[in-house]
C-alpha cells in the first residue's frame, strides 16, 4: 500500500504538467489518486485486514493474551493506537 502512495507522490509533479489547459489541470492527479485510494480501501475493508482478523479470531479468539494484543496493537501502521480492531468493537 505504501508503494502505491509513493508512486503517486513521485508522479504528482508529472501529472500536474500533463495538461496545459487550466480547466483540466487537476484532472490527471485526481484520476491518478483513484488507484492508491482503491488499493487502500481494498486492504482495509475487503481483502487484507478483515480476512486476517477473522482467521486469527477463529484460531486465537479464546486466548486472553491475544485479546490483549488486539486491544493494544494498531491495525495497520505501528504508531500510537488511533483506533480499535473490528473484532474488539464487536466484543463491546
């Protein structure tokens, strides 16, 4: 996912120069934004995290250490915790 966003950021100056017409100047960057946004959505909502969480919950769901791990570990980016996992929200 980071690769897609990096490619978009690296190509942004070129995308801004593609069109000389002032009305269409920002169309290529907006269209270029669709790919990394779609990949991010897929990984966060459809294919990546939800499938892995479902599998892990089935395998370790009754383990107290796993529950503590889910509670204290960020979903995707290893920064201070900003949100909870979907499994944790379901338990509340």
